[in-house]
């Protein structure tokens, strides 16, 4: 898989995050990244960004609207 020509949407990638995951999760993420034609790290970054900035933002908005 080749690197895309685009830059990171939130700036330079200067931070690292090391986490432990089980083998099945790693295999599943690897398969999804392959299907998306992206390197594993890039795919995981996109999933995290979506979760934090789309789903997370929606949850914050919902909590602000609650009585």
C-alpha cells in the first residue's frame, strides 16, 4: 500500500499512542485497512478522528440540548 499525497487533516503527526489489543481486534483492523487500501496506522487514525470529532461532537451537542 502506498502513502497518500494528502497531509494530516489536523496538522503534523507529532504524538504517538501505544495501546495493547487482542489478536482478533488487530486482525480485524488489518482487514478493514486493507479493504480501504490504507496502511493500518492511517486507517486507525481515521477511525479515531471520526469517533472523536463526529460521534463525540454529536454526543456533546446532545448533552447540551438535554433539559
